């Protein structure tokens, strides 16, 4: 499973800075071409082995912006 960033993202960059495996990219690097942040599902480990909970979710100031299992 992996985290997914929803369309309520405010593009603050907090999640990118906290991701220990660099699975999150900003809109300029989104492989889908969408103007949103993106989580590479094949790289996301939900912080298992790095943190007690997903660091991106902890750092995000927007409730509900990042969801798991998407």
C-alpha cells in the first residue's frame, strides 16, 4: 500500500521534506502531468522501518490531504 495526496493539497512541501525514501514529488515532477503533488506507490513504504507513523501525514497541515492505501 502507499500514501496518496488528495486534491485538497495546498502544495506547502512539508511532506516532501519529511519523506525518508523520497517517494513524494511536487507538481513539476508529477509523472501523470497533473498539477498536484504525487506519491510514487512503488517507493512509498508508509514509513515502516523509519518512523512510527507516516511522516508525510504527520507533517501535513491539511487534515485529510494524505490518505493511506490508495
